[in-house]
C-alpha cells in the first residue's frame, strides 16, 4: 500500500510539473471580500494584468472595465510586482500580488517606497 501511495504521489508531482502554471496560476476571476468587486486577472504579453469585471455595489458600476493592474512582472515563485490602482482613492501604488493557494490571492499596495503597505486576500 505504501508503494502504491508513493507511486501515486510521484505521478501527481510529475503531472503537476508537466502542467506547469496550472497549479500556481493567478489567472481567472477573483473577488475582493471587503467590497465584492470581481477582477479578472489575465496574461498580457507574459505579464499579469487585471481589470474589473463585476461589482456588488451598483453605485460602483462605472468601475467595470477599469484596469487595476498592468504589466506586473513575475518576481518569484507565485509572486508578481507592478503598479496597482486603488479604485477607492484613484491612486496608483506599488503592488505585490502573491498566489497563496488555488483559491487565495493576496494583493498588497505600498506607498513611500514600501514603508506603508495595505493588503487583502481575495478568493477565486
């Protein structure tokens, strides 16, 4: 039984490495828990981009279609860095996106050279 389990783990690991980005992939629609805003993250020329595709609060429907992240570059395993637009104040911050799991994406915006940061984990 142990041999079968070990072989199954090895096969799963091999399939995971062959599948590549599927296991650690930020692409798709993510929901910001504090506002219910839905953002689609997608590949844009080998970088990570994101735009608003839905809102819970209909007074914010004018934000649908707005791009909140353009050209974030992969900076490590499951991490991308680039500019991040805060729809609440209209300002752009230095952003870090970290894929924490298949259904958890953390977005963090920083100001003052990274001295002040605020982040939130979004769900898929």
